[in-house]
């Protein structure tokens, strides 16, 4: 993808373009900002601008295509191997960077997840940053820049990235990806400005399973405990998506709260479940909704502390249906 086709991040693209035009690219960047918002895409588009045979990042020339397929000999991608980026990986990169570029005017090394450099790897990388070679560009990416070694941070030019505004993300999902407006609205509201989430495997969770989860929840009653325990087990078993499931529940009660305050349906997340929302909002006075939201926040905090997941979900559901 070229600069012009990447959505949002206008200021960042402009700064990078100006650095290229004025021959003032630093030897190292640190792109920082939340996961899944397009830092890596921008880094690859920047590499295309630098390597492209037309100088435009055309996406069609052999250089651009090799970048797209991650097989350009002068582009090196580094990611954590397991939990960390290890010293052997950094040594491998240092060896590569000690050679002259083969096809491009310079070598680019992209280090994704820079906060996960283990101490030895971090110190090794520091050497490269302290004695930069003229024909190299390092781009470090991090969603947790405060966890990157300060000595590394200070040797990079930092470029912060922000989430896309909700309206923009919705527009993109609806127009460019041929998504129903209603679907785009729900995904955008739940995905918190993050593209990867909105488009990736969470799409199914957010669209279909959300409906199922909320309908099951709405059908629970404090008088019959078995279905409640069943749902708690189902939720706890999908450990990987537990946070997202809680987000869905949060949005459900938040929607009801908004209905109480006479907000129109544009502000709601679950616009496809309006009838259910209205029925539930009638059943729950504002004070009760606030208690339920509190219970959800408490459950989220507990999960961060690694409590028994199923027990936490049982307690939560009991509070939600009370
Ligand atoms: Zn090109």
C-alpha cells in the first residue's frame, strides 16, 4: 500500500515525505501508538518511497512488489521470536546491515514490537544506533514506547501515531470494504479505532457472536441458575476473547444508559438490537445500569490479575441479571 492509499495519519505521512524530500531522514525512527492502527503499513509505505523505481512508491515496480511480498533483499523485518526479540536476532541484523545495499539506495530494518527487546538484545541494538551507517534506516515500532529502553528511545526520532477518529474508520469500512453501514457502525464502535481488530478475526465475534451473547444474556433470569452457569463457562472458555466479550457487554449496558438519556440511535453501538435494547432499558433504571457497569469494570480488573476466569464470570453474570 502506498502513502496515498493509507487512511488517516496525514500529519505523519507529511512529516515523512518532507524528510525524504529534504534529505533529512534520521538514521532511526520510533513509530509509537496503539496496536493495529497502521504503523507498520506506514513504515512499509515509507520503504517503498525510498526503494521505488519511480520514486513514488508506485506499488507496481519490482522493488515495490518485493517489499509487498517481504522478499526485498534490502528490507529486513524483525519481530519477537516467542516472547522477546533475542540477541541472536539483533546480531543477525547487524551482520546484514554491515553489507552494502544490494538493490536499493539503502537498507531498511523494521523492528516490530520494540518494547520486547530483551536487555541483551537492547544493548546490542544500542551499538547499531550509536554508530549508524550512512546507508541504513531503522524503524522501530512499539505500542508500549515507555517500555522501550530509554537509551534506545533517545537515539530514535519519535513519531507518535493516533487512533483513527471513529467517523473516519466507519467511513472507510463502509465505503472501501463494501460493508453494510450497520455492520460498519457496530464494528467501528466496538473496535476502538483499531483497524486490525475491526477487520481481523474479531469481525465475526463482534458481529454474529455479539448478537448471540447479548440475546442469551437478556434471556437469563436470577431464578434459573443453570443457563447462567452455562454462559459463564462458555465465556470463560474463550479465554482469548474474554476482554472483547466484556467490551461487548459494556457496550450493551452503555447503550441502555444512553437510551435513558434520550440519545438517538447514532450514538449506540448495538443499533441492530434496538428493540431488545429498549426492552432492557425499560427493565433497568439508571442506578441499576450503573451497578452493572461497575460490576463489568470490576470483572475486567480481576481478569487482569489472573483470577479464576469461570468464577469471575459467574459472579459477574449473577450481578448482571439480578
Ligand atoms: Zn514502485
